[in-house]
C-alpha cells in the first residue's frame, strides 16, 4: 500500500483531511511514478476536488479488489477510483454523479489479427482485473461467447498476460486500453468496442450524504469551468465531446435513476 496526500490550495477546514483510496496501477486513471507516488487522471481530478473543498485528501494506492471492502469497513470516507455505477453499487454506497463514460474494448497482440466480432473470441482466454465491472461482464458472457476468463490483481497484469501469451485478449475500458497500447508497442486496441451506456462515479460511505453533496458540487464546478476537459485531454490526448458526460453537470446528487439518488435541485457555488 502506498499513501500520499493531495494538498488543497485553499486553507484546510476544521473538519480535517478526507481519507480516500484508489487502484494505483490502472493507467490513465492512476499509475506509479519513479519516486513511489502515483499520477493520472483520477489523481489530478481528486487534487482539483481537494482544492475546491478546501481540504486535504489523503489517498492510499492499493489493489482494486481490496478497495470496496475497505470503504464498507469504514476505513475510508470516499474512493478516488473510477467505479462503474450499477444499481447494486448505488445501494451499497453513495455514488457521485457520472464523471467518465465506461465503454470497453479489448487489448490484443499488436502482431495478431484484429477483432471486429465476438465470434472471433470463441475458445479464447480473456484476461481481466479481479473484482471490477470488466470481470463481471466477461464472466456473464462466458456461455454466450465461449471464452475463458482469467482474473488478475491489476489491469497492468491483465495486459501483461496478453503480452506474455497467457491470454488472447484483455478486456479494459476504452481510455485504459488506449493508454496501455500507447505505452506498449506489443499491444493494440481492438476495432470492436463494447457500448455499455454506463459511466464511472466516485463512491462515498453511506453514512456521509453531506460529503457526497460536496463532491458532486465540486465535480459539477470542475466540469462547468473547463477544468474537466483540460484534464481529460492531458491524459487521453483528445478533447471530450462538447455535450458528453465528461463536461456536462448532471441534475440532483448522485447517479440519476439509481439507488440513493437525491433529485434536489441546486445552484452551482464554485470556488
């Protein structure tokens, strides 16, 4: 486990720092640096949220499979991991509004054939990150598509399984796939994209609805003033679409239409 602190530019409030965690090995959202710290899109967003809240946010970098149990156990106030918003998770936690879309694709060997149809993956081994939405989806589709799913402790390990020939393809988010393939010439992203109509949120402990409101307000302000688009382009190399979730504040607090959604209207109060 690696711990680091994001210091806000504004004075720290009396209620002290927030405790958060993320998967420290899931580029472009988070990835290790040579000095032992972590950088990435979700790190920068959390830093920006800390600035807007006027509070420190202390973050632990750890394996994804350990993060949700730690939040449930009360170890953390929130998570800085991009978590796919689902009905089940929206009941277990207080999710913020959607931050990034969650479409998926496959990482493939760069010198192999492209994949344009699921039938090409019949009988193949698909690697994935243990405990996340990619694993759940891939296992649910095992009978339909005839593949075998093997789970790893991180997305990087899942990608390495393809490089080493232990897996034929790794299922990842589009942004993650583009980032890994950009850094590893032995891999490429499939033409086949899985449209999920889902998105990523930050989860908060159910005992702290006020914190969820504060985070939602900060996220909406970051979207509204152009900061979200700048961070997206910095890490992905392309600007988000003008009307996309990445730059469009959502109504109420939380994921619209899911559990623990609060439809209360509110005006933006941005710092």
